[in-house]
C-alpha cells in the first residue's frame, strides 16, 4: 500500500477514528523518544519517593483527553 493510499484511507475515516489514530501515532513517537523515556523514568522515581501526580496531570502527560476516554468506551 502506498503512502498516498494510506492518506486517502485516513481521509475517509470518521473523525473519532482519526483522533484515535493521532493518539496512537503521538504515543508511538513518545515511546521512541529518549527524552520522553528519561522524563518518564524521572517521574517514576519521584512517585516511588511519594511524590504522586493527579489523574488530570497523568492524562496530560500521556496525551489523553477526556474525549479520548469517552470515545474508547
């Protein structure tokens, strides 16, 4: 499948599916980023030391919105 074909398929997707795809691609980029991994490890260390974060902060860091959660249900 060519890149142009992939683009055309994405254009025909419902908006909610495009948002899910965008979220997936964003997370994939983060997973492959050494800077992001270092930040996650730093935060894990802080949490082990008792410095917790809120649900909204966790969702922000992961790039998840309330709309993403609602559409996944």
